[in-house]
């Protein structure tokens, strides 16, 4: 220690006398004077001083013991071990550190540095208003900045762990990462986040964040495998994704215009009033996950995810996203894109969903799933495209609006649009190429208006419950039943069914009303009634292979102003008791009237041939 001090003094005296100002062994210059070691320069530094590092031969961590404010350290040298600095307003510029750079103090600035923390984090800063920009950061553990108003900008992040900020109003902008996760006993697996912010009002914008998984067991293998994985992404095992690209715990987060790939989770936010907008997310397990109220997830481009958006909260909005679900190389693909929506007033709107990938969709896994406990959900203007075996929109909700959605499915698929709950408004939806069911509504007091279904291999519209309304439906091509109602006091009006390969309209229940509807070219019976006190008014049945009207069982059913013509079997086949028929016409059918039950009244009707 005495030799180092003497050398430092000799160097300082030489500088003052004007002779050679830099001995070969000198490492640091403080205010124009050279010192043999950086440690000595730090011990002598005063507030506002600048230390320039030329090189260092020290293999031990360097630590400032007494805080010095407004100190600047710069140079092009690389320190062989960690560096610890204390004081407010410290600036570190252009140096390299193998180990951990630690700064304790407010308003720290680190710029243009190369920080490599193999065996630990590359950076630790404690204090508000820290700025880290234009640096290269690599480490085996997460780098941490603690304090409000941190700024992390234009950095390159490598290694197996990223950076964590603990404090409000963080700004993370224009950073790039290439994170690597590999099997290697001496290196911890990467299960953390590339960017993790704990605090309110974070802004994470315009970052390019990538993660690659490679399988290697030795140091030599890991370097080769990582290099190959970036040149050829196809060698990466798609089933072994890990970590999260962007993770935020806090309210009012803004995550926008980031490009993300290769993580188990792309973006995860826990907090209220989140805005997740205009991001591109590719090759992930879950693209966006939000837990909190009033989230807005909009204009994101999601490709190659197993689950696109997973939201839980009240009054959220999922709006104008473009999602392709499925990832090459996996034997099965789950098409579930929105799930777990709880609370009042969520919105899923103007989003394009499609499912791709090798293999079949997992059974019962929908493209859009929303579960809402309160009134006010809105599922509107979405385009859903499904593969073989797919399920479209699956909602468990109350008082929701389901409006102007288009679902193009698969004839081998499941339900295109399924709604469970009461008092929902289902309007102007279009369903094409559906599988076992086109539209299924289970609940009471629902209004289903202006639904259009075409080309299905199952039942087109199924409603189970009481007091529901089906109005203005148009069904063209159904291998099952056109409209199937089970329950009491439901109303069906202004329905048109063409080319149903089963019964066109089937009512099972009591006190249901069917009015102002038409059935053309059904392969079985046009209208089937099973139950009591049901009323049919102004129904036209034509060209049915079976009966125009089959009153199968029950009592006191009523037909008024109904017409059956050109039906291959029977115009009216009454098997119930006490049926009332008024002002109706049954002519030109195979058998115009068949009665194995009884009529309470048969008045002012037109019947052709009766056998």
C-alpha cells in the first residue's frame, strides 16, 4: 500500500513540474494528473472531478468508500473486476467492466459502456433518475435499477437475463436484445424477463426483444449452438420457450411498438389502465397477458402464438388486433385467444383472428373466449377464421352485445359462436362453413337478430332457455336443424330457412311463438312442434321432403295463417291433442292432412287431398 501511494505522489509531482506526465504503469488521470491505480484516483477525487481511465491491471473489485457527488469516470479501458461508485450525479462513460458496475446515488448516468456480468448482474443502480443509454449489457443475473424516473435507452442486452427497474415512471426505449437460454449446469436457466418494471406509469416503447433456446452442455457447445441459433432459427426447439420479454407490475403501463419473439410470454402486465398497442409479437406461447381493469390491447400484430391474448379484468378493450394463432413444429395447436374476462364492460372488437399450424386444434379450445360476470361486454366486428376441429367465439356473459362478427369455420369443427348467459344482444353476425353447430345460445331473455348462416355440417341456430327472441335469421345450407329451440316462452320471427338436411325449425317446449317465417327445400320436416300451447302464425313451408308441419306431441298448440305446399310427406301431421288450426292452407302435398291426435278447432282452413 505504501509503494502504491509513493508512486501516486511521484506521478502527481511530475505532472505539477511539467516533466513526463504519464508513467507506463499509470492507470487513471484525475484533473490532469496521472495516478498508478484507479483506486487511488477514486480515493483522492472531489465533487465535480473527472477521472479518465487509460488501462487497468487490477484483478480485484474497485470500490469507492467515501461518496463523491458529480464525479465523472470515462475512458476506453476495461476493468477486470467489478466497480462500485457512490454519490449523486455520477457519470460513467465509455468504459468496460467485467463484473458488476454498482452505483449508489441519485441522477446516475451510464453511457457507451460495455458491462459484462458473467457470474452475476452487469449493473446495479440505487437512486432515482438513473439513465443508462448506448451500452452493451450482458449477465448471468438480472441487472437492477432501483428508483423512480429511470431511463434505459438504445442499449443492447445479451446473455441469459435482462434488466429490472423498480420505481415509478420508468422509460425503456429503443433497446435491442438477443437473449439465450441453454442447458448448462454452470449457467442458470433464463426464466426471468428481458425487461421487467415494478412501478406505475412505465413506458416501454420501440424495443426489439428476442430470445432463443439452444441445447448445449459445455462452454464450447453453447457458444457454437447460440451462434447457429441466430443464423438458423429453425434449429430452435419450439416447445422449450422460456421467460417473458416485457413484464410490468404497476398501473398505467404503456407498452407500444415493440418487436418481440421467442419467449414463453411476450408481454405481461399486472395493473390497471394498461395500454398495450401496436406491438409485433411472434413465436411465443402467450403473446399478451393482462391482469387488471381498464386495459386496452389494440392494433397488435400477433403471429405464431399458442395463445394470443389472455385478459382478466373489468372494462377492458381488445380492439383492431391481427392475430395468427399456431406455431410450426407443434403437433397440436390451441386456438384460444381471449379468455378469463371478468367484470363489466369489456370489449373485443375489430380484430382478425386466424389459426394455423401443423396438426389439429385442441378440443373445445375457442379462438375467442370471454367470461364476464357483469353486464356490458361487447364482442363486435371480429373476423374469426378456424381450421379443422376449431371452435370460434365462446362467451359466458350477461347483458353483452355480440355484434357484426364474421366466423368462417371448418365443416369438421365444433361451435362457431357460443353464448351462455342471460339478456345478451346477438345481432348481425355471419357464420360460414360451421361444424356441429353454427350459433348456440343458452340462457334466458337473449335477443338474437339478423343472424346469417351458410353451409354447415350441423345445426345452424340452437337456443336453449326461456324468453329468448330469434328475429331475422337467414339460414342457407345446414346438414342439421336450421333453428332449434328448447325452452318456454321463446319467440321466433321473420326466419328464412333454405336447404336444411334435417328439420328446418324445431320447437321443444311450451308457450313458444313462431311468426312470419319461411321454409324452402328442407330434406326432412319443415316445422316440428314438441310441447304445449305453442303458437305458429304466418308460416310458409314448401318443398319439404317430410311434413310441412308436424305437431308431434303435447296439447293445445295453435296454427294460424300457415301454409304447406309441395311437401313430399304431409302438409299437416297432427299427433298432439287439442290442436287449433285456423285460416291455414295445406295443398299439393303428398298427404295434405294426417291426424292421429285430435283437434280442438279446425276452422276456415283449405285442405286438398286428405287421406
